[in-house]
């Protein structure tokens, strides 16, 4: 009978690692650096070494380990193959096979954003639900879609790329994806700054945002203080985000959206300005979806990776 | 060992029925009227009677029947409960239980659009794929989403309501859902007529569409003849549809879209005018989705219903 499960979240700078009991209580967590030199050839051996060390230190027998789940920053095929992971320097690596060979343990790999969504469903803001869309409002806008408790990874690994839903025909600046008018161009941390700068330039209204640096944080702080211009920015932000999430709900009609990422650190105010627009634009039969803030922060990945092994 | 499976597709006017071998070859199909009087109280007994008659006539033993799958025009919960089906007069009916009681056979009910999508995946335009979005371009625009071979019915039965994705901020007319600027307002049969009428009014260009009635059929016929104005209409139509399906692909990234419904009777030309716009608006990682025409027409429902029993 296995008693613990490992969760690994590979990032471009550090690899987050942890192990859990089968109910999802974290027993230990730590990080190791991601060695991207030599096309990231050392990453999997480093992870294997760290897990084997941890087993030796803690006196856990391999027969007590359900397996290793692992989130990768890139598309992952169902057999564990990663065709390309730019941030790691990887090309055509089968993570399941390689990491299993070095550890003697069962390995399950999946895309990191999807894995984080699974973590939020298991032990975070989406706990108790099985149809969950996790939305990450960070430097970009990412998504992870869970239906019936299972990740929707998509036929080419692009499931949940909700940041690139086209919303604005009149956009002149290009998105990172080369498109114009993607949700990400408005709803990301840089997006809200862009909206605020435009508003500041177009208006003569006094605002605390005219003093000092404009960031996602200073905008939401000003909104909370009741700054008029910042409130206008929040409405524009909320309308884009609400319209985008309405499109997502028209497709998969989830029980709950779990909102995470840097912008969501402002708290429930982000949901408050978005939700009326969501309700305005969504199909009536899909109204009433719940919105919750993500709870696991940077640990969502290791939780979700562990859950991956225990069965989505 | 069961040898046959029944598929039933309940519509507002007729109930389509058929039975199949386990590979999906239709052995017989027929229709009975839908008796909606008395809040549709006779519908399930009529279906049960027709199936029992068919078994008697054909000498099939109940032990040879895998079960009855049935598509319902309304939301269906996973236990077979239909909270409301307006076209049938139903309220809070558990189809699985009621039809099973009258036939002694296992019954599985689901929403008709989703069931039709499953049919197209099994034996129609989506054959060989397991991540399929079926798009119905008819009086309205409907969708059925299949991921990993399983229907995405959505938490409130509104999965696949892609006709109500918001696309146009400048729309003044209301959609049937009371929203403004839904995909359905452009990509349905009435949608293309609306686009054509507007184009005819705004332009002085000669066109065969100025003679006689404007319908989805006459527009596409004119496009095929190279009528300039009709081609402009087809581009507008294709841009809305491509933009809407791109949003769907950004969410679930299917292998294939199967295009059916009245408008699709024009054939591949509909896909040809849509696909370049899909590629323009979709996230680069989701480019290259396949597009196929639906093959089963009005029989998609009975095929999909049968497949429902055999396991999604």
C-alpha cells in the first residue's frame, strides 16, 4: 500500500518539489535550481537524485511511494513526451520514461498550467468541484481546464490557452502570440497597466495614479481607495475579463472559475469588477458560475502534480 | 452477450428511433410522432411500446439488447433527470428510470445536441477522432463538445452553447438569448440572410441576390457562381464563424470541427471561407485543427444515442 506521492513543478529557474500523503497533506517541500545548460540535460537526473536523497533521509521505502507527478512548462503528450520546452532547452524528451528509469518509480507528466489547475481543484480554491477552470492573471493570462476531474490538455497541448481568445477588433498593438486584441493584452498585469496609462493620457481627471509608478498593484490599491479614474480602469479591465470568461463558460460551462496569478493578489475586488460583465455576456443557461480566488499560490503545481499520480 | 443497441432521438414533432449492431451499423430505423399533449405524458410510454413491438417483430431477445440511448431536447443531468424540456412539455422527469421501468432495459439519456456530436464522432464526420467539436449551423448555432470520447455537458447542461459566444460589440439587434452580438446572429441560416440583406442595402453593386428571395441557399449558390457581392457576404460570414470557432479552439483545442446543419448543405465552400479567419484568430499552438462536414444528417442523434449506451 503506497503512503506518499511526490509532486514536482519544473520552472525555468527552480524546480519545486514536495511529497504528500494520499489525502493531499504536504509532508515536506523544497526547491532545487533548474540547470538549463547543455539543453537542460541535467534537469531530470537532478530531480531523480533529489527524490532518491529524500527517500533515503526520511527512511521511506520505494514500495510506499505511489509515484511522481511532474508539471512541465510546455506541451506534454499523453505518453509523457515533451516535443519542446523552450525555457528548459528540451526537445523530444519522454519525461515519464527518463525519470522512471532513474528512480524506479511510476512517473506522470503534464503541462504545468494544467497541473496547477488540478492542484487548485484538489486542495485549493476549486476544492469540492470537478468542472473547474483555473485562470492565471500574471505577466500573461493562462488557463487550465478540468472537466469531470480530468485535465483538458487539448489535441496539440493548447487546451486552456484562454489568454489568446480574440476580444478586440480595434487593437493596433500585437500580442506576444502575434495576434491582435487577445484577452491577455488587457487582463494580464501588463494589460491593466496599459489600460491605466491610456486612461491617464486620455483624461484630465486627478488620480493618485498620476504620482509614481503605475503597476497592477497601484491600480487596484487606488480602486480600493475609491480613486475615480482607477475605478474606470477597473471597469474596462472587468469588461474584457468578463467577456473572455463568458466565452469560456459558453464552451465548457464549468462549476467554478479559480482566479490566480499576480493580479489576483489584489483579492476579491478583481472578481467584483469582472462578474457583472461575465453575467452580461454569458449564455443565460450558463449564468451563475462561481468565482473563487486561488489558494495555493506557487505551490499549486506540486499539489496538482501529486494528484496527477493519484488519478485525475 | 448483447448484440444490438437502441438509439432514440426525441424531437418536438417526431421521435427518431433505430437499432444498431455493436459496431454502429444501423439494422433498422423508423419514426413515431411526438405526442406533446398532456405535458408530453405519452412520449415515454410510446417509445417503450415501439421498442417492445420492434423486439417482438424481429424476434430479438431482451438479453441481446445492450440498452437504449436517448437524446432529449433540453438539459439532462447525469442521472437521467430532465429538469425542463420546453418543446416536450416536460418538467422533472427521470428518463433513465421511467423508460427502464417500461422496457426492462438499461437506459441512458443525454442532451440531443451532445448526443448528435457523439454520433458524428462514432460514425460520421468525426470518425477516428476523440476530441471533437460538432457545430450545427441551422436556424440557430449549436455545438456539442466531445473530449477524450466523452461528452462535455457542462455543470448546468450548457456545455457547447457556442452560438452565444459574444463577438460583436456594435450589434443593435437582440439575439434569441437576449444578448447582443452572439455568434448565432451571424453564423446561423438567418444570420447569413441578415448579413446579405445589409450588404444589399449598403451597396449598389449588381448581384443575383437582388432577384428573388434571399436565403442561406441562394447566398451560397451565388458565391459558387462567383457573384461579387455574395462573395463579400461569405467573407463577413466566414470571419464571424472563424473568430467564434477560434475561441472554442483556444479553450478545448479539438482535433476536428464537424460542421453540420442546414447552412452546411452548401458544402465545403462554407469551410473554405471560414478557415483562413480561424487561422488568423486562433492561438498559434492550436492552429491546424481539421474541419469536416457532418455526414449523418438527421440520423446523428440515433447513432450518438446508441453510442451513449456502449460507452462514450
